[in-house]
């Protein structure tokens, strides 16, 4: 290991993150009763310009009055380039109680964006005597944000997670797609010509690079990498496939833009019983090997070593965290 060890942020379950429009207060109680680990009340894209002020009032009332249980509660504010952002932050931080855990910052482009919000939140917390500092979730959804992702990830002690905003990222990079997440039938490779044998076309994941880069930046700074929305909520299999791809790359959670996606996100981002059993067997085998003075040992015909301990520990710890949260 390097002498520089990333400092892990506040530990939170973040398998599923449910988006709830701030303009639709009828959904708040349902969201609070859902199985989502994190809920973000949205003041940005899901709210029309004429509804921004009322949505802000709805969200403040909901934070104060609704029992959110043990869920992590976040608010997505409007962008720093809009006339709504400053009032979002001031009103929510001054009028909402200590129940608020996080602020989600959309379309983060530079570390200075985060610094500006950090300064404003710090001043409000000091002035109002807030006891619990608010953390930051940051959405990477522009080419500028992806270019500066390393600096953004390291920009504030409030930072907790990076999220991939696939739709706006596609627009920013002028990608040839109108979908929100998932594969594209034109993104793939054709096998070589081999006589008269039909050539196969293998689909690829056009978001692989962006998500992998986000994961590296997040993990290098102790943050949680979270995959963003999958727009077709009538396609649970497509959602699960995208969630699995992101999880394999290192994401620990995914957005749910519809309640039907919550259970799938929780399932994908939870270690299975078989995985936990295998992880425990690895830890037991390595413990025995270390007692015998060995640094590596064979288990089920495969080599396991000290790196295997770190991998297994991650799975076992996650299983314990989930069990504790679910009682």
C-alpha cells in the first residue's frame, strides 16, 4: 500500500437512491415507506421553472414533518448557473431541521463549484448553530466535469459520493443517443471475415469508460461511486443488466427513478448468500494459513493470498452493514 491512504467518508448504505420530484408532495410518504437506502428530493430537472418556489417549500416541509426512518435524506438543488440555486441552499439549510443529511450538486464542472457551495453551507451552519455538517453528493454529467473529476472528488471534506448523470453527459459529449442509460445497438464490434461464416456483432457498453473513470476518482478519495438513472422503467431486465455492469466496475449503488427499480438495485448491490459464504471461507482459510506461517494457500483449486483477505472483508462487512440496517 502507498503511504497515502484514502480516508473513507461516512459509511452509509447507498445500494438504491430514489429520485422524488419536489413538486409532487403526494409521493413523499410513499418514498419514506419504501425500501430505498437513500432518497433525494429533487428541485432540479424534475421540477418545471414555474414550480421551483413551491417545490422548495414542499421539500422543507417534508424534511421537517415526515418520518424518514433510518434512510439517508438528500436534496438535489438547482445548478450553480441558475437563479434558483442560492435560494435552494439558503432556505433549506436555514429552515429545514437537522434531519437533512446531504445536498446533491448537479452538473459539477470544476472544484470551484464545490468550494462555492462549501463556503455557503459552512457560513449557514455557523450562523444557525447546526450541529450536523451536511455532506455533498456530486453528479458528473458534463464533459467539463469528467475532465476535472479528480480535482472535484478531492475538493471538500463534505464530499461523500460521485454519481454518473448519463443523460446530460450524453448531451454534453454530443453522443448519438436519446436513451437514458443502457446499451446502444450501434455501439459494438464486428468479428473478422472468415470465409463464408456469418460474422457476429457483439454489443458493447458505451458508458464503460465514464463509469470506470468515475469509480477510480471516487475510490481514490474515499468516496462512494453511484451509477445514475436508467430511463426505461418498463424494462427491469435492462435496468438489472446496467446495474450489474456498474457494480462489477466498482459502483456500490444505483439510482431508482421509479419504485419498481428499488428492489433490483438493492439486490444487485448486496452480496449474495453464496458470495458471503465463500468470503467467510476465504477468511478462515487465510487465518489458518497465517497460523502456519504461509502467505498464500489454495482453496477450491484457486490461489488465495493477502489480497484475497481484503476482497473478502469488503463483502463480509457489506453483508453485516445490510443486516444491521434491515434489523
